[in-house]
């Protein structure tokens, strides 16, 4: 009886998952890549995946059997159990449906933490122009390299420093909040004679303003000589000069971006970003 109960528990791997090749990362069912391009992407995903211990997967289809693109990716993860070194492990997936022109990016396990919804939105925004232009190899390789870079940086802690690293000439890191502690001491603003001249100029301007304001002020105006008891308006008229029309575009409902993650039918949570291309 105990053996029967153990068989009924949902511990067994799906048959598809048992036969799934976890060393394969490019699934071009829509036939968008040449053999050489698919092989090169496979090598890129394999090499960069080792560094981040994450499976970077490209999935292209021409139709999702009536499923939403998000559900299709979730079922792919549940049924095939991809991962770098274990079933249902660290996985980042880029999926596109050529029939509906849908794109969905998802991160599972460690990739869910490092490839947050916001980071995936940025990656998707960057690769969408290439997808729209039919440059699929460029878009797919950019997804893999950008995901690899993001997974080398701690998730955004709310400080607003999230994003790619920027390197200047010679490979030196250029930071937005950096400064040069060795300021040029020969700068003219640090010379004593320049500061002395500047102080005289400022003092002269202040004295000139004070002298100008110390003069007498005119206290007579048009109301001084007007008799309010006998004065009245003799005539009035309106003269139309011009008309100005301001137009503003009505905001449209954008249903082609965003989305976010969720939980698969098998109970695996993930981050996500969806859109059109």
C-alpha cells in the first residue's frame, strides 16, 4: 500500500523532461536562423551559461497551439525541466511567436532574482528593433550577452544604479557619481590674485546698486490728477487680434509592453517581460 501511495505522489519527472537535452540551448522551431548562426548562438549560450551557472535558452515558434505566449513558456519550463545543472534549475528564456509577433522573456530560479521584470523590460526594449527588422541572430545574441551581464550584478536595491557598466578608454570604469580628487591646482579660480580682483568687482557692483537705490523716487502717477467723482468711461470696444489653437495627442492604450512574471502550473515562480515586435 505504501508503494502505491508513493507512486501517486507528483514526484516523478515528466517523460519529456527525462529525455530533454539540458546541454542544448537553441530551439529554432520557426527556422529563423541558419545552421551556422544556430551553432554560434549555442556556443555563446554554453560559454556564458557556465560563468553564470544558468541556461540561456532561445525558443522560436510559429504558433503556440492556441496558448498565450506566457503560458507556452511556462509549460515549456514545466514539461522539459531545463536548467544549468539540474532539472527546473537556473534558466533564462527568450521566446518569440512569429504568428502573433509576440515576444516573452522569463527568468527562473536564480535568473528570476537577477533578471527582474525591470531588467527584462530593458533587455526587451533593446532587442525589439532588431527583431522587427528581421535581425534575429543579433537580437538573440544580445539577449544572451545582456542577461549574462545582468546576472553578474547584484539585483537593484532601489538606489537607481541598476544597468549596464560603462567603460571608458583603456577599460577604466566610468561612473556617473565619480569625481576627480586630484583637481588641477593651477586652475585660475584657485589663484589669489584672481580671487582679489573678483572680490573688488563684486564690491563695486554692490556699491553701485546701493547708490542707485538711494536716490529719490517718483511718487506722482496718473491717479494723482484724476478726479474720481467726475471721471467716467466715455467709450469702450473690443478688438479681435488673433486666435491660438493648441493640440495634444490623445494617449493610446499600449498593450504591447510590460507583463511581468508569475507562477507556472507546476508551481515554479518566474520574472517576465512581454511585448510585440
